[in-house]
């Protein structure tokens, strides 16, 4: 049922600037603790949440969010410290005023003349970062060189606010507002303003993510934050959050029943290195027996027939370095396959006879294959730079991988014997871990920005998941993610080839 604010209690005393303060909101809706009208618009706003679709429907009136005083509808949480707010936004209908506004807002108070920063889309397609530096000050604006953006992200880092916006499928365009003091505890959330006091506009907001990033000064691979399992329909963009935990987990892959996923527990807790299964229908998390291999990292891959699981285990017998084992897909005794380490598993051949992996030998990171029953390893790459992330195509004709041999980390493929290497991407991103769809037509991969070293794929970064044809061609963004290491290390397509599973990150324990 839609919750509508009709009789919000307000402070009726006007300030010298004519601002009307709001005393309270109403009950929680979805992820937001309260919602209500700011600045006493003539028509009450509203918000509802459809849990089955994980989307919000906003209704808002109000003369404007501008100048020295605002009127709009707001759904908010009180938040402290740094955070990232992201969602996809859509106005309902053509609307009345081209300047109606929709997006994320952070306010110092709920007063109509409060200092604030917002990231918004206008009805005419304008995207801008609007802000008021102090109570009662005149609104200022930074316009983005982007029209029609529907993915809106607002990030707070200290006293800086970063607005990133994209048309879904494209990379972000960003602008930064420096040194605005809104206080440590702020009101942060969704807003809608009709820009016409006589009209109530409506909007749909989906894929809402409220993220607490890793704290400044965290120690990589020593300090960890929580994880969230997400499922994305690759071809229609429908995104669903299924499960979250303060105990970090990584690298979900899909069993052949279409309902069970496998991940590894990471972090620094007592369960680090164990594998778990997740039942999508019940939400149940269960242990997966891997015998003596109990220090597993995020390289675990099912065979094409779904009967076996190959894993990478940070093996005490190898001084804690990674070695490859196989176990039955439903769990059981682990069999050691590799005699040398570090060896990081990435794929099976379609006939189940070979495993392909990344090996570090004498400081050189290259791609190898080895019989799945055990035996001698065969080196497949010998080029400059680092090669990693190998995976067989479903028809067995190619091995896909990522390499820095041309400079940045880019996607390549080669014949199964290592011959005829072919570069597939050549863009401004560092591209990792190509995963082939079950029909062999598409690749999903993870893309880091240029601020990350090409040889590195760290935790807790802004990354994209992108889709491109298996033979190369234009790549488009299919997910905007705070994640990185552990987000999508292993083949993660659903058996029917329509969805992928991945992990995003947030500090769920943070206040």
C-alpha cells in the first residue's frame, strides 16, 4: 500500500528567509527510515515500495529545489561518514514542467533552506549537481555534459561530493563538488520535485544501493567489509539483491540445477577458506565439504557437465600458496592435481579432460593447462607482461584470458594449444576475467578504471560489469558495482544463459 504524508506536523514559525522546517517524517519504507515533504508543498508527496520488484514509486510536488528555499518530497536515512548512493531513475509520463527534478540528496537539516548537495536528473534530460553551501544561501549548480542519464550515483568522501551519472549501458560521467560542510550526520535519500506547485509528478526508482565503503586507511587483504549476492538479468537489466552478510564472501558460481550457487568465505574470520552453497528458493546457506582443502580462495569452477568442482586451495603443504584440487560437485574428498604452486584455477575444458589455470613460476605469471586427472602441466603463454583468468569457450575452440602484453589489462583469446593469440578489447579500462555464456555467444567481464594498476584487481573499487560479443566488438555496461576482487572471478552465468551472479560490497556493520 502506498504510504502518503497528508498531515505532517510542521514547525509553523518562519525564519527570516521564509523557510519552513519539517519536524517529523512517517514510517520506514524499503531501505529508508522516514519520508516526508520538505518546505510544505501545496500537494502532499508519497512513496511506496514493491518488495517483489525491489523498486520504489515516488510522488512529489513542490515549487522548486533552488534559490534559498526548497519544496519537494524526500525519503531519507540519517547517515554518518562516507557513503555511496546509487540507483536507476525513471520519470513516469511526459510530466508538466521540463525542470522537474529527481535524484539523490544529502541535507544538513530538514529545514527548507538547509545546506545540501544533490545529484539530479531534470525532466528535459539535464543532469546536474546542485548545492547550497550554507543555511539560506543561494543554490549553485554544476552541469554534467550528459543528457538523459538514468543511473545516478552520489558519493560522499569527507567534505567532497562526487556526482556520477550515465545512460544505462554507458560509463559514468562525473563531477566533484569540493569542501562543502553538511555536518557528520546528514539526511540522505531520494527526492522528487514537480517544479510546479499545482502538480504532483511520479517516478520509479530501482536498483537502490546504499553503500558504506571501506574506511580510509584500511589495510588491503587484512581488513574486510561485508558482501551482497546480486543476480542480474543480462539482457533486460533487471537487478535483484538476494543475500547480504557482514561476513565477506566471494565469487558465486551456478550449479546446474539453476537454483544453487557456490561461494567461498573470505575475510579474516574463522570460516575463511570454506565453501558454502546458497539456495535461491529458500535463502538457506549450507557448508560444502571439500575434504582436506579448507583454505579455498575465490577460484572454484564447476565442470561443464556439472559433476565435478575444481578449487584453488591456499595449501599449508605448499607454504600457504595456492594449489589446485578437484572434488565432487556435491562435496567429498579432495584430490590434489598440481605439483607446483602458486596455481590458480580458472576453467575446465568442455570434455572435462583438462584444467586451465594461472601459474606463477619464477616470478612470471602465465597460463597453463594440466590433465584434470593429474599429470604434467603445459605452459600456454609466453608473452610479455602478465596473463591471467583463462577460461575455455563452450565449443572448446578457444581459451579466453586477460593480459597486459599490450599495455593495459585487456581481453584476449587463443587456441587451446596457446597458438594464434587474438586481442579482443583495446580501450581505456583494465579488463579482467572473461566469462563465456553457455551458448558461447557473449562474454561478461569486469572493468577497472585507469586509477588501478593493470596487474592488480583489488577489493573495494568502483567497477563495471560489461558485456560484449564473444568474437569481440562494442562492449556495454550492464552493472555499476562497488566491488572488485571477488566480485566475479569465476564463471557465473546461469545455466539458461540469461543471468549472472556477482558480489558487491558494503560495510554492513557500519553506522
